[in-house]
């Protein structure tokens, strides 16, 4: 039956065979066949919606981990250490899967709380925020950070800053390296773990682009005021040393991957590497390879329609020259879920897969460490 283009009538459809069209069938999630976290995540990849996203993201992270030529940058935003996810990040560093960290300063400061043996606590909603303020409890949604914890962090910072030579210009990756060295040297328990301690031991640089927006930044500011009041030289901080070191590190790599938790400054600062190199080439005539990220895994619940960077998909970043498009080999996994749910599932599944390979072959393929930076 023929009809005009604008008369609103339907058509006599020719129904296709999905098998002949090579469509991929979904599979019911059969819990009776699940024996491990990896089993669950693989089964989720054959379902729909966010479950499928979790499974597909695990596949991409596994590919990054197995690619010995891939240098992986992990970006961290949100209160992930307050939410007790810090040891997952430390494990990724210890296993050689993550080769550089870009984070908020607050996340590193709260991580120092764990690294110094202190705790965070559950929030009791029957206690008002005014009472919490009076009692010295800082609230992060459903969790409390005692102010005393941050005073303990300041004592670690004071010890590190007192030893800082004023002739050495400070930037965030240098300071985080020094903090990690202090933790490794003074840990009461040699098995005590933390992000900065692991990063120091594995040679993984940790960058904090918005450094002054953190407890660590305030500690440096206060320390400089004390130096100045006692007639000592202040410590000079230059964030461009971070940018240059990050760029030179990535330029030396064969392939790049990014593992993004949340968004914000850490994500954008890491992703602007591609445009930075392009501008140096186009505006300054530098002979540089125009590198972009080949792989990306992103866990963030923010929707794209708000227009913020945190919710923007990797496909948008392709237009800025930040990522290799799928047509040229780029591979991405994006999961719209709370990272305290998605991160443990995805990382645990991938570590199981890598562990199985190690047990089968006698050695792991993920021999990447920060020394390759």
C-alpha cells in the first residue's frame, strides 16, 4: 500500500529475522549459575540498562589492564575516601593497573585520615547539623569526619612541610610524593595501606589540579604564614609544574587510558591533555604526536542533559580532540551509577579475571608500574 509522505499512514513492514541481522540476544540472569563476582558482572553484561553498562565497563577496564602498552590515568572526584573506597584505588595502584592519579585535594586529605589509622563514622540523622558543628563533627551526607581527624592530618603535613627546602618549588605531585614517603617511613603497621603510600611505593604520580581547594592546600597556606611570621622563606607553589610533568609523562606513552570516578576538575584537567598538545603543535609549531585517550571507563550518575562536564559522554570529548573515536579503535564504557556501587563490582570482577590468568600462566600480564611514567 502506497501513501504520501505526510498523510500519517503506516507501511506494510517487511519483518526482519534478528538472527540473520546478527543482533545480539540478551540472556536471563540466572543466579543459580553465579559462583563469583566476575560471574555476576559477566551475566549483567548480557542483560539491559545499567547492569549491561557495568558489564561492558568491566570488559573495557580488563582490556586496559591487559594492554601492556597502555598507560592508565585514574581520576577521582567526590568523597570516595570518606565512603571507604580508598583501598580499591590502592589495590589498583599496587597491581600496576593504574599508573597515575588525578584527584581532588579533599579526597587525598580524607584518605590521609585512613592512612594515619583514624576512622570515619555513621551519621545519626536524629542529631542536627548545628549540634554536629558544636561537637566538631563534619558531615558528608550520611558519614561524619571528626575535626580531630583533620588536626591529625595537619600534623602529618606539618612534618612534611617543615622538611621542605624553600628553594624547591612545590607542586601537587611533588608534595604527594613526599607525603607518601613520610607514610611509608612512619607507618606504625608495615601492612597499613593508603593511596599515597601505595603511589609512593609504586612510583605513581598523584596530581591535585585544584590544590588550594582542600584541607591540604589550607595546611600549606597556614604553614607559609607561620614561616613568614618567623622570618623564614615561604614555600613557592607552581601548578604549571604539575601540568608540564603530566603532559610530558603522557607524551612518552604508546597508548592512553582513563578511568574516571565522578567528574569535575580531575576529569577535565586530565582530558585537556589532548587539546594542550594540539595547541602547542598548532600555535607554537612544536613537533609533537597528537595523542588522545584510546580507552575510557567512567562511573558517574550525573545525566548529560544538565550540561556539566561530569555528565558529558566520551563521545562529546571526541569533538574536542581528547579521545580516539571508536571508528579508529577507541573503546569506552560508561556507567550511570553511584561509584560506591559500580567501582567495587567492576574492579573486583576485573581482578578476578586477571587473577585467573595469573594462576593459569604463572605470571600476570599486567606488569605495568608507575616506573614507566
